[in-house]
C-alpha cells in the first residue's frame, strides 16, 4: 500500500505538514454489517406504500419493473406505461425504501471483528462509504455506536444517487475531500468496491467473508484479507 497518516506505508516519513492525509474507508454491507444488502422484498413493500399514498392500482406486468432497486430502462418504460414521471416516481419509491431499509438494518448484526476498528483513529482518518441509502448508513452508525468513523456516507435518493453508486468513485472522492485526504485504502467485499477504489486512486482491500468465500474476481485487489483485524494490523504496522 502507498501511503499513511504520517507519510507512507512504503516506509517514507513525512517531512512537513503538507504531507497527504491518509484515510481508511470501509464499505458497510457485508464488511461491517452481516448480510450483503437489503432484501428485495423491502423495495416491493415500498412500492405498495407509494401506490397506496397515490391511490394507484398497478397491473402485475408492471410490478416487477417498478419494485426493482435499479433505475433502468425497464423502470422508465413501466413508468411511461402507467403515466407517471420516472424520476419523481423512483425518488418517491426510494424514500419509502430508505425508511423500510432502516427497519431491516435494525434486525441485522455487526461482524464480530468490527471492534478492531477502534485502533484506527490514532493512525488514520476513518470513513464509511456505502451504496446503501444515507439514512440507513447514519442509522447503523448511531445504533451500533460505530465511533471510529470520522465521516459516514451513503448514497442520495433518486436517479442521481443511483448513478453515483460504486463502481463509480463519486462518494469515495467526496469522502476523501471531506477528510482532507489524497491517499488511502478502501475496504470492500465486492468487485465493484475494488473498481471504485482504483478509480478514486486508492489501494483496495478485499475482505473474504462467508458470503464471498468462493467468489472469483475479475480485477485484482491490492490486498486480500480474511477479516478486519488484518486490515487494522496492516495500517498500524
């Protein structure tokens, strides 16, 4: 890895205060929080919430497209068929999805090794950057008392927020800017995390968990580990 809070994991030592700040950024779902993400049923129930609020009835042929997480051509076409604005309707659906995702997150657990992160703040700026909704990320940080994080970022609601998800580097770059960092690592459990890290100019750490033990990656991470304690050891050393 190529950087540290005090000058570099490559052995270099900072000589002045202009040295780049080093940040350690983490994904949330599947890295800190057990489970790879939100159950698709959450979005289906969120769609029902929107339909009820609008007094709408929906043909079954459109239900699958309008309850999907992704903002796709199929979603836009289904909105056109039922006479609603795609962007407005998607954002409304996402508002309900975000509320229900918070409820879903409340029933999930942290991985046992998350406590290891308590050693990091003395060594680096620490951030949480997730494709999950920002409201959900804030809820997880507050509910589980994740005090190691200087910042926590989830995605915005609506089509724009969807387009900025990893593997796009937008939220990683935003976090780096807010932390005043120009160097660091991103820790994730998916190939999209690795791609996003590299696009943001960061080293990547791929964490093997039970859900991705046998995953074959199409891109090479900087480092592969079996848990968060290994990440902390690398940074602290």
